[in-house]
């Protein structure tokens, strides 16, 4: 196996252009599958068509399943239908199910009708599981053995089934009813005596997950136990498939993208390839809600017109008060959402977190309050009361905003909702309302001293 270098890229493309089929096939197939995908993405449609003509559908399956869905749709339009069917037959069942689950139902049904019966049935079964569950992301390509078999028999079976299995680092032991009764690692199998029975060396405390378990929880199991794969069972304990670590990486990337979208109030709109209209449709609901909440801020400023009318210099510090409150609230939100995502909070830690964040808010509030108090006195021509109003207001706003950014996601989590929906813009807007109320209330109380 060779790595993808600029020299290799040039040699392969030159061989493709010169129709040196044997040369470019040898160079291309010697690359790591990931490098094959990266090279394929560099090719123009005319060169890709040469790839399709001279790579078998089985060879191209590895390339296709490494592409993003958007790229897969583009490639599918370039493939002849029988070639596409053969390619799907040779993909891992979970990858084929992911692709067919994204395209329109009619096209997916037609593909399934023309695929091999066994492959089509495996994929159809996967498509019936709810989205974002273990069943939806598992693969059915694994090696299962029985407890009464000998190590020699299992090694022979492994040689025959390994090419089609997604991973062989774990072998799963089932009984006559296909229930999971144990697991054995490849290492334990290799060091065991050839005449030993699997039941003598298997681990009977096999950790498994339900087909309906949330994919994020499945990822946590694999992470916590340092597994390369975890078996998936139904309600009767029957082995249905496995979830591999590469699937978990995809899950974590997907969940991180969703959380990032939630925190920025743009869930579903962080796809770089999304068209403007679709992105706008997904962002608008949150922004319209924030627009109406923002009107409360305008109402607060309007209700303190008398105060502003007498001392218009107070208006200078409105952006500072609002901005600082929003910033510190979003920082606290990020800390809490991250902690909840990693499930690092229990009751004691929640209390300690609130104490820590409020303490942090007090320290930051004192430092920033003193600084802005001194600066505002300079701006106001040395007026100490104005400096006190702005500085003390900022102190109060920072402490309260820290508390809001900490408590709101915890409350949302308590009600079994995703804390990431307490988006940064939402926290910022709420803190604007609270911050300006605090600012103008303090200014109004101290009005007679100005």
C-alpha cells in the first residue's frame, strides 16, 4: 500500500489520460481506501467515467461509500444502472442503508428490488429502525460463532468470512436461537489452543446495546469501554448487528454539528453546501422568535425615556452593558452544554458548578466594573456618580448573566430536552432584556445624585 502524494497523483492521472489501464489500476488500487476517495474527488467527470469503465462495481464500492451524500448523489447520476446496483450489493449494509435512506423512496425501492435478495433484506431491515438509534447505524457484516466450536474450526470460518466482515477484531458467540451469549477477541482466539472450545475462552459478560438505544448513548458505550465495536441485540437478546468505532466517529461529528447549530440558533443550517433559500427557512423560526424578544428590549429603553431624556450620556453605555452580559452568558452556556453532553454532572456537581460560575461572574464583574467605572468618569468629565452607575450596573449584569447562562440549560436538561436549544442568541437576547432593566433601574434610583 502506498500513500497519496503529488507524484502519485500525477502518475495516476497521466496513466488515465493515456489509457494505460493496467498502470493506473495498479497504482489506484494500491492506495489506502481513504486516499482512493480523495483522488477520485479530484477527477473531472470524463476521467471518472474511465474509472467506472475499468473498476469493477465491487472495487468502486469502497470509493463510493467514502463519499459525502451530496457527492454520492452526483456520482450516481454518472453511473449506469446495473453498475450502481452491483456497487450497492458490495457496500457494507449500514453504508448502503444510509445512502438509500437519504434518496427518494421510489428510487430506493427500485434499487432494493434489483439487488441480491439477502443484501436487500439486510438493508431493508436497517431502514425500518428509527433514525439515530443503534439499529439505524449498525452493520450486519460481522463474524458469529457458536460456543461448541473449536478454535481450529473458528479460524477456518474466519478466513472464509473475514473479507466480507466490517471488523474481525471481535467474534460474537451465539446459541442455537442466535442469542448473544459471549464475545471473544481476535487476540484470545489466536493464542488459544486449536483444540480448545470457544466456550472455554469466551467472555460471557458481553456488553451489548439495544437496537433502539440512542446513537449518542451507543457512542458513549464504545468510548467508555474503549471498544472497537459493540454488539446490538433486540428485546429478546438476539444478535442483530454491531456498531463499529468508525460509525461512532460519524455519530459524534453529526451530534457536534447539531449542537453547534443549536448553540448558534441555526440547527440544520450549518451545511456548507445548503442553498440560500433552505438555509434561510431553517434559520428564520429562531430569528423571528428572537426578534419579538428583542422588542422587549426596545420597550425597556422606551419605558426609561425620562431618565434618558435628562441624561443622554447613559445611552453611550447601552451597547457595552448589553454586549458584556450576552458574552459572559454565552460563555457559561458553552461550559454547561459541554458538560451535559459528556454526562459529567450529578447533583453535587451541578451545585458546585453554579457556585463556581457565580463566583467567576463576581470576579469578572468586579474587575470589569472598576475598569468601566474609571473609563466612564473620563467620558463624563470626571462625574463620580455616573462612573458608579455604569460600573455597579455592569457588575450586577455580569453576575446575573452568568447565572442565567448556567441555569437555563440545566433547567432545559431537567425536563429531558436538549440543553443545546438554549442557543447563544437566545441567552444573549434574554441577557439584553435583564441587563438593560438592571442598568436603567439603578440609573433611575440614583438620578437625583447626578
